[in-house]
């Protein structure tokens, strides 16, 4: 899921796999200049979860 470091975090929906766990927002490769502190997203609990800071939706795909 690597992205250009100069690109702002404009996506609001991310599909992740069990290999990505534990998931945190912002993810590696996201631009950090317009982001928030790193927070861990409990996506494994229900299969999807939102970031409390930016509202990005993370969906676990198996």
C-alpha cells in the first residue's frame, strides 16, 4: 500500500489483510504533513473500523 510521500491522505477507504495487522492510521507510505498522531485501528474485531481522527474506514479482506 505504499504511496508517494508528497501525496496528501485523500483516500477515506482502505482494504487491509491479516498480513497488515496490526493496522494503524496513518499507514506506512501515507503523507504525514497533513495527518494526525498514529492510532491503532481495531479492524480485526468486527471486520471494519474507522479512524477516530480522520474518519478513514478500514475493511479487513480475507
